[in-house]
């Protein structure tokens, strides 16, 4: 009895709605025999699973006409790989400032897209309906949308800015949300700042006299105060 050594591969990538697969190998056939070997592992959603397989010997269901190996002549030693789909990470932030933003001033934001997998994430799109995406390193901007390839186990920072409006000042806060899209994957990231000028600034006025009445006690008719 001979031993067939079956090994299926491991792989991981960021989720984008398409199945992740990996190949496999069989070694140890004797006298040039063969069986029908198929790797069946597949992972689409975020998570991890074994990279499974099937093997059909001569005369068994699923065996091709060319299968010549007989199951009773072999034992199987297997090593299964893992298929893992990870979620693309993202966050949005703005600078901490001491003074308040005034009407028409620009509030800077950054959007960070993180790829935690071993496979490049290509054609990731970042858009922001309430801010302008600025040109920057590691991505291009088309029609106001940042398009980026996030390399394996890496991240890209995208710059954006929002111009303060009257409504922002009335609201007293600016909440800004960007959307990260990668295939079927979509993630919203938000940053908020309340560093906008007061819509109803108070004015304090104090008034005092700078003269004295002629008699030293009270002003008489016609005197200037």
C-alpha cells in the first residue's frame, strides 16, 4: 500500500465579494497511476475555512475515465491549507485645533484605508459627499473620487477638506462621512469636529462717566456728563 500526500494551499485577501480559492497537489502515485483530484475549498465572506478537496479513484463516483488508481492500494496523508477573507479597514480623522473654524475656512480631514491581507487590494474607491478629495501620494483622483491600490499589509492615507458653511455654524458641529468601496464591500467612516465659530457671539458693553458734577454731588441741568 502506497501513501498519497495531499496538500492544499493557503491564501488570504480583503473582502470584495468574490470567492477566494487556492490550488493543491497530490504526490505518491505508484506506477504512473492517477485519480481525479479536485480542490473544493472556497471562502467569500469575511472569515476562515479549510481549503478542502475531493479525490475519486477508479470506479468511484466523480472519477474521470482516465483514473487508474484503486483506493485500496493507497492511504492518504493530508495537509489542508486555510482560506481567510479579511475586512478592509478604514478610519477618518481631523486635526485637533485650539481656535474655531470660521465661515469659509477649510477643515482638513484624512481617510486611512488599511489592507490587513497578504494580497493587494486594487481599485479601492473613496468618496466624500461633504468634502473635497485632494490630490496626494499613493492614489489618483477622478471625478472627485480617490482610486487607490492598497498593497498587502499596508495602508494609504487620503486627504480631504470641507469648507465651513453657514449651516455648519448654526449646527455648531461638522460631521463628515466618507465611503470606502471595494467590489461588493462598502464601509463608512466618520469624523466630527465642533470647532466652528459661535453663531450667536455675545457682546459685553460697560459704560462709565469720566467727569464729576460741579457741586461734587449731582449734575445740574445743562451740565455735560
